[in-house]
């Protein structure tokens, strides 16, 4: 069975970005290192088009699956590097499992996090909280949820970045 997890960084006041085009350059070097380690281990990252567009280029060593409403997007597929989809979460995860992947990183943004959380497929959340405030912005989810979490691990760096790993209680 493929392990599906969310990986996300937020400010201390609970925002993942100021707006849909806000690059994740605001997170700490410790968060970036953790993101690379975890997503490379998974080998595949799922994200929305806005999130993908905040990257200067595809990240090496990982397949990027990008949800796009654009009918023409699949013409931009680079097999094994960037692939566009409109599949349901369940169909996509099944296809990735059939391709031999054992872990899948859900990398945002808000709409994609919500879609996968509501699908019931997410098992784990890797949450980084940075010692930063935006005051307003985009939260992790954009719909009501009622999900219980089990703390697996938590640690804080000297600079105040907190890493938490939660399992979803089914």
C-alpha cells in the first residue's frame, strides 16, 4: 500500500502563503533541507498549478504531478519529470502505486491539500511551523474538516522552527 502524506510549512499564525503566487522562499533553510529529504525519499510530489508555478524549475530527483484545469496542460508533460493530471485523488494514487511508487508527497496548495485530506487517503502530515507572522493569507485547508491527529514526533531548531509529524486517526 502506498503511503500518502502532506508536507507543509506555515507561519506561527497559520498561513502557508500570502497569496496563490507567493513563493516559499520565506521558510528556513532547515525547512528546505527537510522538504528535500522527505520529497526525494517519496520520489513523487503532487501539487496544484499555482504551487508548481512558484518553483523556478522542476526539482531534481522527483516526479512532479500537477493538477491543472487547463485542457492543454498535458501537452506540456515531460514524462517522469512533470506530468499534468485531472484524475481523482484515488485514481491518481492507484496509478502511482501501479508505477511502483511507495510514497507520495502532497505539496499544496490549499485546494490540493483539502482535496486529498477529504479523500481519506492521507496518512501522515509533516508540518513545519516557522517563527514568522503574515497577519493574513492562505491557510492549509479551504473547507471545513474534522480530523483527529496523533502526534508522532516534534522538535524545534535553535532558530525556533518547529517540525511536527502527525498520523491521521482513522
